[in-house]
């Protein structure tokens, strides 16, 4: 891969940026589509500005690729998705309330109803509403409990302004705590049977997102709503299904904006981890203001001209120091790679997640708006981000 350090991929000079591979998202979508087939709708979950990749751009890519609908939480994400995908259903996961009723009408949004109090608030607006009822099968978060589902559906059915288009759950899949995905779905199955027998089954039933898509094909049902998987943010793409998935966030980079060899005319050296006399320090134009974690230890490194340079904490609002004593060829303006490839070396998403003490989703959703996104559509081999 070409990594000539001074090459500038930006239309204007930036000191730091992230690279998003939108074609990887389209490819991941196609892998999910191939797995679930045509009989299951795909609600692409684009919450948190599409996991940091930019909700508007991602929505237009996925809309063109054939996504059936979108799921978001915030009004800002709903606006971006609506603009990019005018005709597609948008499901609002629990978040907005009845004070957003004008937005719901103007953008033609489908709201979630998680309980009776929730329903009463929306009914008070008098507006006609398209609704998905959310049931909590063991996440212990939003959603009506299985025991109260039937009553909530009956209440909805008694209201002329409410059209229940779907019933959905989000499975808890955080390891050992709580119940397994099959145990959670088993809480819903008899209720679905009952509703079906009564001819009251909502049109769309949806319980499966990234993890269960991989591990439980039997939970596909009428629709699925993967998020992380579409952005290549799952740790493994193999379960009972194996999908060819590529990370959409392909790089985080910053330029060297200052460079000097330390000398004692600056006074006694501050308590810099790894300090040595004649240390050559480079300053990168990225800091915790861009979303880099404020507290990283000195074992964290970046790549400069294909070589590892340790960071020298603490991290500042706009700046991050690195030790380039052993990289004499480092120059002002060079690209430093926090995530991605440089020369023959590479910092992978799992590695950066470990250093940032988070997971892949934490890295993707960590950067702030001030860290510019640039779109790179490059050739990639499926699963190239997997190995380390
Ligand atoms: C976040 C979320 C999803 C997507 O989950 P992934 O694990 O990222 O696939 C789906 N549905 C709901 C309700 C969510 O909150």
C-alpha cells in the first residue's frame, strides 16, 4: 500500500483526520443480505452518526445498495438519514418524546412505544402515529416486559391514531450475565403464537442484530437490525454464519506539526514518561479534543514512516507528543498513523481498541466532529482487518 508520508489526501490542509471506507459498508451490507436472503428486511442501524461513519453518507450508500429501512436514536441522525434516503422507513429507537411530534410528522418517522406511560404521552399529541412496539426480553433497558406486552398491544389497537407496524426487541448479548439469546427469544415465541392465532400479529417482527445474526440464523424473522456488523466492528465475523466483513473506519491519522530535540535551555525536563537527554519530540496535531482518550499510557504508539513511535503522555486538547528519537528521518508534515497502515506495519482496530481500553465500537464512536472524515473507497480483501 502506498504510504508516502507527505501525500495529502485532503482538499484542504488538516492536521488530523479519519478515513472511512464507504464501499466497505456497502460490501458488508451485501454480505448481510446474502446471509439473510430476500425474505427478511434489513433495518440498518445508523445510531451515533452511523457508528461514527456519518449517518447521511452511510444512509445514501445503503439506500442505493437496497437497505429496506433505517434505525436511529437522535433527531440529528433522523434528519441526516431522511435527507439521504427520502422514501425509506426510519425507526426511532427509544429516545425522542412527544415534544418531537412535529419532527415525527415532517420526516415521516416510525416511533417506538415501550410502555403505557410512553403511549399516553404520544396519544396526548393527537397526531396519527406509525409505531413499533418494543419488548424487553432480558436486556433490562427500554421496552415493555413480556408480561405486559399483550395489554400494551390491546391499548394501541383501541386507538385510531396509532398504527402498530412492528414488534421488536434488542437482545442482550453481553456475555455471561443474564440470559442467553435463545432464552430471551423463548420469552417472545409463545406470545407471537398467541398473537398469530388471534390474527393480531404486527406486520414486522424483529429481534436480531449483529451478534445474533452471526450466531442464530433462526432468529432472522421478518426483519433484522444490524449496526456494528455493517461497519466491521464485531470481533469475529464467524458464528454459525461466516460473513466477509471489512472495517469501515480504515485509518486515524495526524500530521507532525512541531519537531525538536530537547535541550536544557527549556529548563529542567518536566516529568515526561520515557524522557532521555536529546530526546527528539514530535508533536501531532491531534488531541483529546478530537476524541482521543485523555489518559493513554506510554506503551501506546503510532506509526511514522512505517516505524513505531511511543506517545509521550499526557495528551493535550489539540496536541499529542511522540518520541521520534529513533526515527531520524521523521519530518515536519509527516503523517503519523494512530490506526491503519504505514510501510509494512499496521495498527489494527482490535489493537487500538485495547490501547484505548475500549472495544471496536468505542474506537469508531470515540472521535468528535472536529476530527474530519474523509471517504476512501479502496480495494480491500474480505476480513483484511481481522488478523493482527
Ligand atoms: C444498537 C442497536 C442495534 C444494533 O446493534 P448491533 O449490535 O450494533 O448490531 C439494534 N437495535 C437496537 C434497538 C439497538 O439499540
